[in-house]
């Protein structure tokens, strides 16, 4: 059965607090897309945002970022008597993360002060990862948000020896656990609502984790680190479409030898937890299960790296054996060797097609270089692309003419180029067609979510100010979302 989905990060939902939340606007979003006939809501990672506010450099691969907690839901539970209004910075189409965090932290601490621990909370807190995360965040706050590998030795070594006295940190630890408890409850309630409305949620799990994370601090043996806890090798990709120098991401490389000895426990724990949070899990940078780009930490760019083989079949066999019913999607973009596709097809995983990459205007006529199949997902673009309108506007006059002619020959005419490209994607035999929300709105490059190889503003800041235009866009496209 062919389905339509919409890509919109939780952070990009409208809200009264400057960032998308797990509250009324999220429920309204689910109602809107369900009514339009969209059966999949694809989001970006929900983990605590790290360097540059990137969801792909999180402080934890299991925890959720507290900025998504709905304050109104807490008020309805009696943990808040009133919610001070946010400043004017909450309005518009850009998220001001620093102001959001400062505003919400004060209010969330008030909610924590009113909270009475119950058995459900205590059971949640007994999970190993929850306690470790609480300690990690408490230590990190005490150390001025410095990376764990430059903390005092006793804090750095706490996961191994538990010798540091954590009594002075206990209040902050309980607060951080409270935040995770609230986030988990709000998220699972929202997910259940989506499922009841016929909407499945596709989550996103980065292949790597950030060095400044509880994952690396608490499980150092799973990574290639030096004696100080700094990465010996860095993850990234060689020069490609996005960057002439390649991309040097900064994530530590896995110690696959240790992981094999440990039965890939890190991966099974991580993916089992995420498979509870999401109906479908997209693995970002799937190709690293086959071969990964290993860059010496001393090298300033990604050019000096090398390809190294990974035990992809062993890891995926383990995941499917240990996590029955897990539903995975492979991000298989870029220049890949044939073995990556063989690995993907061995497990019947859906891959991805991005129209912005496959429509080729270099010849006399535009053509689509990619042959569509049923077992794939077609996108107009992803979080790493320009909007489809922005992409079209960047084409040369000759390129635009070729694209229009190509679409006209396919039967798509009498609309804007962006609308025709969306209609072309929806006509694909691919089982899933997923459209970024900004493309449905036909926004230009101002709504781009991220530009690879760049850090900081305006990446990850775009959000919807309200649903007024989106309601009209969904009404327009509803007849086309039923792709059966």
C-alpha cells in the first residue's frame, strides 16, 4: 500500500514558547495530517540538542530534550499554577534556542518543586541509562557545561568506579530525571494519539553519537578514545556534493572489536529503546554499516581519512534477532559502493530517493537518473536540502526550462514548478512519498532546515508561526495524498 508522509521536526511546530512542544499544537498537527490522508509523520532526532543546536550531536541517544516538554500539559496536571508569557522572541519563523532554554528552565524547575515522586516515577528512574543521564547532566552543569573529557578525574571516571561523592549533586540529578520522566510520558501519550488517528511516526537515529554525550562518557570502551577520553579518530565523509573538503563531523569512531565481543549490546539497547518511541526508525548514514570514513583526529579536514569495513551484517542480524518487529529505513544517499545496496536489500530495507539529487539537467533534456521501485521512499528533499522551491530558483535559466519541459512531458503542467515536482513525487511507485512541510507551503530558501558543513544560525531554527497557510496547503493536496 502506497502512503504519503510529511517531514516536520517537532521543534518546527508552532507554539507559545518559541519552539515546538508535545502539547496542543502537536495534537492539532496530527489531526490535520490524518484528515489530509497522510499516514506518516517523519521527525528529526528528539535527543538533547548538542553543539550548534544540531539534533545529530546530542548529549544522549536515549534522552529527550526538555525544551519539547509542554508547559500547558504540566499546568493541567497541577504542577504549575500559571505560565508566565514568553517574550516577543517566541513569534516568527526562527527558534531562539538560548532564550527558549532560559525561559523554560525556570518554569520547569517550579514544576519539579511541586512534583511528588510516585511509584511510576521511581520505576522509570531505576533504568540504568536514566540514572547515568541524570548524573551526567548534573556534573556537566557543575562544570560549566564543559565536555566530560576535561572534567576533574573523579567525575570523568564515575561510570567506572562510582567513587565520586554525588550527594551534593542529588537535587540536580533528580531534576534531570524528572525532566526525562515528563518527556517520556508526554511523548508516549502523543505517539499513542497519532497511532489511534492512523498516523505512524518515523523517528531518526544518527549512526554515530557525539563525544560530548552520556553514551561515550558512560561506555568509553565502545569507542576509540585516547587516555584523556578524546577521540583518536573522527567520523565524517570524504569530499562530495556538499563539500570539497568532505565533512569532519567530530563524532568518535566505534570500537567494533569490543562491540563484537559484547554482542553489540550498545546497538541493541539503543535501537530497542528507539523502537518503542517510534513506529519506524530511519538510520542516518546507513552506509557506515558497510564501510565508514575514518579520519585521524589530528587531521583538520576529512580529506585525509580512509574507508574501513564495518560488521554490518553481524549488527543487523543481532538487531533483528533481539528486537522482533523493528521497522528500519536506510538513509542510503551519496556515492555508495554496490555492497551498501546489497546489505540494504538483504534485509529488505527501504532506501531513499531525493528528487533534487536525481533530476539531471546536464544533457540536452532533463532526466530522472534514478529508477523508482516500490520498496523505497521518495522525497522532494530532506532536512539537509534546500526547499524544492529554493532548489528550483537556484537552477540556471536553461536548467529551469529543461525541468519544466521534463515535468510537462510527464503530464505535470499548469502549476508552479514546486507544485509540479511535488505531484511528480506523489506519482512515484515508491511505497512512501514523504514531503517536507516547507515544500508543501512552497517556501523558498528561508525555510531551509540545515546546510551541511556549516554550524550555527540559521541551521535548525526554522519553524511554523501558525497553521493558517498549512491548512490551505493540506486542503489543496488532500486529493493527491491517497496514492493507492
